[in-house]
């Protein structure tokens, strides 16, 4: 069964990292500066950084997770 992540093109992977961050920025522009928009920007930034920092390791991490599943059986 192919993984959804593996079937994404590189452009789609970048989009999944970038869209939540851009959406949070747009919400902040539309709603102004408040606690909700601050939290959304924080979450969007963390999501973006995790995707960018883990991108070079994503294939290896997925293989490790599959191996761990078989180790604990």
C-alpha cells in the first residue's frame, strides 16, 4: 500500500509545508494582531520548520518507523 506522502510530488510537499504558514499570515492581516492569530502564526511557523528541517531525512525516517513496527511485534 503506497504511502500518501510518498505519492506527493516535490512541489506538493513544499505546498503542504507552506500553505498553513501563508494562511496564518493572511488571517493575521485580515483579523489584526490578537492572541488567536499569534497562536496560528506560531503553529504555522513550527509546522513549516519541521517540514523543512526533516525533508532531507523523510525517506530514512519512514524506513526507520517501519523497522520499529516490525521490531516490536
